């Protein structure tokens, strides 16, 4: 029986779609690819998420790369405005609330920097989490198995009793390496169908038999 649902943050709990962001701002595929490579897909971005490089130093390097390719203005726009993407996904929140009320443990596992983590911790939905692990704290990023293991160890979770939800298919598949069931997130509707298929009670009208089987104390 599954007792814990683990959520990625960006792209699942809050919006995060860099490609759409770049299209909205530049509408030039070749330029978008180049800008994506030196910002969101850069080694510096990954190191910021892993807590190995400060936001300030990482952005300094990215801005320098922008200058070298004569795209300093565009890179500055990205680095100044990308936080606006991080809008809370209300439909995911409603699902999380239903799961929480029905006794499931709710955790997060995310590739995320210190500054963004601090920002999200101020949002109302944060109280729904029973805990979680951020890459900036673990010094490892998904799909590295160590970050999944860090979450299991920190909270004493059973991998076979846990489901991990991520919008990145590779990250969802990587959870399987440590015996966590991975679900590739596309939208809340398909996520709910997947959870139901795994026996998770998450429909708007509660399954009374399921609630009796899973109590808040049982998942501890």
C-alpha cells in the first residue's frame, strides 16, 4: 500500500516552463535555443541548483556569456524576469489537499536553488508538506540516485510505499532505481488517473473504504 506522495516543485506544484518563457519573450527559435543553452540549460544553472555556486556568481558567468555572443540585453531580461514563471498551480494544490486530508504523507523533491526555495517556503501551500529535500541542500540534483536516497533516509520512508511525481520523465524513471514508483507528470488530470490506478484515493468524492485503510498515523 502506498503511503507517501513525493512532488517535484517546478513544473508540478509551481509553473516552470523555460521554453514557453523564451518563446513569449523572443519568438525566434534559433535565438531561443542559444539563450536556453547559456541560461536554463547551462552548467552554471545546474551548479546553482546543486548549491555548488551562488546565484550571484552563476549569473555573472551567464551575463558574461551573453556579452560574448552580443546578446547581453536578452540574457539580462531572462535573468531579471524568469522568477515570474513560478506561479502556483492551483489544480495541483487541490489534489495535494485531498491527499493530505486522506492521510497520505506529502513530500517534495526538487532541483532548486537556495533563493527560490526560500521564496516558495513563504507561500501558503508550503504547510501541506510533511518534509522534503532540495538539491541545493543535498548537493546533488535529480536524476542522481543520491538525492532520492537522501529523502528516504531523512524521513525514514519506505521506497516501495512511495510515489514520486515529476514533469521530467528521466527524473521520474530515475526514482525506480531506488524502488520508488515514478510518475511522469503531464497535467493534474492524467496524474490523478495514474494515482487511482495505483490505488491512491484522490478523487473529489472520497473513497470511504480507502480512508479507513490509510490513517495519518499509519504512514508514520
